[in-house]
């Protein structure tokens, strides 16, 4: 047996070799395009683009019909090329690809990208073709991107291997992983128009061999990549994806992601498009938040968040100040900022006094700050405003607002004032944000030509559009908070930890259950095993037995039908509460049995559970589903009927501790109800946090056994006297199906 240190060395070497193979895709010494033709097509456009941009290596085409295509030498086969080939880009019909791959193997090709379609996205034979392709890549060790993709780019060596042209190209720190080829142009052109540099871009298509996780891992080690933009239709290997994102976070490299699948329509579209299987979106959303991945809904938000996070500066807190000439922008900003979790703390008294001395009488000195149109003529107002905000130590971010997106002349009064403010407060993040979005505007009047035009301030690109800009600013602040609060000891990848000491007994309880749904008493035995307090109860099969149990438990009691086939007991008259005497207990037993038999005559009935009544108090719902990709997804919130009406819940992913739970409790809209606001019952939130931690251990232990758990209600006792689980529903995981 190898010890852990030696095994780690072997694993590390394997990872390094894997990343080195991926590097061959982006830094080949030569490229051959198979399938290019003088008749045109995607493969030809890729060939022409590589040639036009002056790829640093050698470029060839492969087609037996031609000697050259667009000035590029063409060979009848890969074997006929008189030099080693680094990267082969294949654009031939899928039925011809096996023969091409045989040539690649024989020629010692280092890397391959297949843009051809006709694989898993078409199901049927396409699935078999894709499986064969994956097996071929595994056997030969040759990395393959695709199929059904759009090419790749490396701005540094001018490898523009995509069927799209660009008017300009700036080398920089934004790299992208895109499952959709259309987004290459939609994402890259707007970034380039703002002089935001591009690093490496890959379109992964069907991900037969290499997937999103592989390329995130690769970009983490790419020194030139500062931010990773990603469009994702599937997460094919969850654990590898999680580990790659954790590595990105450890290296301070933000990931901005569009992950489709929020709606049923989107899930079906993804399946038709790339043969993807899209998991539960609630699970995906929780996983991405836990990993620090900035999830956005559309391309505009992706562009803006990517622009903001491409800066090397990170805010130290959430305190934002805003200044502008526009009263309209200030008013609109105040209305919209809250929805983006942006707050504007009031101006300190000293700052307010200083600004009131220079503002016109009609000015309103506040945050957000309207400098008024007068400041356009009296530049002293601009100087004083920005200097006072910067020197106050009251703000972590200072935003200068403008009407439309354009470069800023740094020799203008605003440019000079910003330059001085940045120099005076290096700990503050400065940015410029426009009210409207769109393309950068050039000078409208030739006489106003800029002396020193810039589209960034202190390394942070100007943000475009109030809505997209504020969301991008929120993403920048949120990512900084994520990095500062991140706990390496509680990584999501550690969820696959050893099982607890309760595991063997828990499995015994589950194995003894006769149906797919555990009875309430069986479920409570599991909860009690993990230290979660439950109500005392016992099963009665006769009325006199129910009376005796009720007397032992002390009145009042609750009485419920027990049947593994009846989940919703109240729907069949199977529950009676506040039973206060022996006579009522006997009558309640007969009433329940009669009602249930009339509604569900076919159901097997074990008897009636007699249960002590829990003391009244705020009710909490605590539950979990078990995602087929990501494991336990734990949800809690205000319980009883309120969970359906308010949908005020928080989501947790193991591992977590009591401090994490208390933080999430505080984020509930109904948190003050649990704290006893306005004379309400003050509850033991520490006990609730510890209960949820224990519940998380149960869920981690039994992730392979359970399909769903629902504890509703979990009643919090007054005056910090703990809590009690009153009702519990647990379904077993059906073997051979996804949860």
C-alpha cells in the first residue's frame, strides 16, 4: 500500500500531465485543418482566420482535392505532411472521423478539436459514436475537444481557430469556456471594444472527452488568466467540477457563469442541443454559491461581471459612495440599488459639512451625491466631492456616474479629480459607471478630442448600464466577501467524508422499513439516533391500548394513523389533536380508523400512533433532497403552512457548522419572528443551529439510501427551552433511478 504522501505525488504528476496535454491545444507549434475546402464552410473559415491573424506556428490544410486553399499549403492526408503536427482541427462528416483519427494516431498528433456535429446531440447512433470517441481519446492519450463545437482561441500566439473574424484583438486576462459557439462573438467583441484583453477561449460542444471542469482546472494554472467566463449546459463530472472551482477560489480567480436549466423549457432545450443532462437547478444554484461562482442570467450581465472582476483590486467591504452630475441618475440609482444588494451609507458629518460649504444652495448633499450641473462649470465642486469621499475612510467603493458609455479624458476636470482621489486612497476601489449601456461612444464634436482617453480607472474597466453595472459591482463586492469568509477546512469536496458512528444503526432502521416510505415512528427513530429531539409516542392497535398510552404520556396528546402507504394523513381524516381525556382518546381511535378505512380501504394500517403534544412555539420546516450529482441539499425556513405561502427558505450544503447555520438563519426574511420580535416568543436559535448540523450529518451518512426527508413542523420551545421534531416524512431512494 502506498502511503498518502506518495499517493499524492502520483496524483499530482497525473494532474500535471493532464494539464500539459490540454496546453497542447492552445500552444501548438503547428496546426492542420482537416476538411477545409475552396468551396467554403466552417473548417475553411477557421483556416482563413488562423492565417489572417498571423498564427505564430505553421499552418496547413488537409484535403486530397487541393494543393493550396487561400494561400495555405494543402496536403492529401496527415501522413503526407512532412513535419510533426501539433493541433488538428477536424471539420468533416462524422462518419469520416474514425479514419481521420486513425491518421492522427499514426502521425503522432498532439491534440485534436472536432467541430463536426452528428454525435450525442442527435441521440441514436450519435451516442454510440460519442462513446467510441471518448474511448479512443482515453486509449491514445490524445486530448480531444468537442465534437459539435466552434473552435478555440489563444490571443497570445494569434491562434484564432474560430469561424468568426474580429476587427481587433487585445491580449489580456479574460479566458472563456463556452458550450455555445454563438457566444464567442457575443462575449468577445463587447469586451474588446472596451479594450478589455482576451486570453484563451475554448468551445467545448458535447464534452465527449474534455469538459468544463478540465478547462477551469487548466485556466487556474494559466498565469495570464485573471477571470474565467463560462457558459454551461451541463456539469458532467460534479466532483471534478467542484474541485476545479475550489482551486480557482484558492488562487483568487473568479468564475462568471451562465448555467442554463432554471426552467423546464431550458432543461429540454439543453438536452436537444448538446445531449446534456441538466440536474436540479436548486442544487446547482446552491453549489455555485458555495463555490463562489458568480452565476448570471444573460450575456449582458456576464460581460459586465467579467469586466468588473477582471480588475486585480478587490473591495475591502460593502460601503459604496456614488457621485454624479445627474440628479436623474441619482434618483433611479437609489430605487434600483436595493435589488442588487447595494447600499449607500450616509455621508459622515465631516464630509457633509465640507461639501455644504462648496455646493450651490439648491444642491442636496447626500449619498448618492448629485453634484448638480453647476459642477460642470465650477470644477472646485468636483475636486472637493471626490477628495472628501476618498479621504473619509467611510467607503470601500466610490462610483462616478456618467450619462453614456465612453472613454474618459483623464486630462479633463473629472479625470484629474479621479486621478488625485485614486492616489490619495489606494485602499478604495474606484469605478466609472454609465446610466445607459451599449457600445462606447466616440467624441461627438471633433474639437473636443481627448488628450488622454481611458476606459478604466485604477485597473477597473468602466461599467456600462445602471442595472448591469450595479449587478456587476455587487458581484465584485460579493466575491471579495466570499474570499474573506471562505473556510478551507469546510470545502464542498470534503462532503465525501467518512460516515459517522451512527451510520450502522441508521442503516439497520432503514433496512427494517417495509415500504418505500418510512413510517413517522421509523423516521423519528432515525432523527433521535442523530441527537435530534422528537416527541414521545407509541403505537396502539386497539382503543383501550390508545387510552393507556395516552395516560402514560399525560394528556393532552395527538393521535395519528400509521401506514407506510398514507403520506398525507390529514387528507384521509387520520389526525386528531389535543385529545384531553380517556374518553376522547377511545373515541379518537375509532374515528381515525373509520375515516381512514373509508378513504383508503386498500391501505395496510398498522394502527394509531399516540403522541405527546409539543408545546406551542414558532414552527420551522427542515428538509433535504438528494441530488443525483451533488448529494444532500438541505433546506430550512418558517414551517407549518408558511413554508408554502412565504417560500422563505435557506439552502445549505454539507459540510457546515453551527456558525454557518446561524448566518443563514439571519438571512431569513422571517428571522425576527424566530428572535421574538415585538413581544413574540424568544426561541433557542443556538439549539436550532445545532439541530440542523446534526441533520446535515444524517443526510451525509444516508445520501445513498434516502430520496427525501421532510421534518415539518420542528417546534421551537419558548425561552430557549430547545425544540422538538413533531412530524417526519422519509422516502427511501429507489434503486436504479435518480433521486
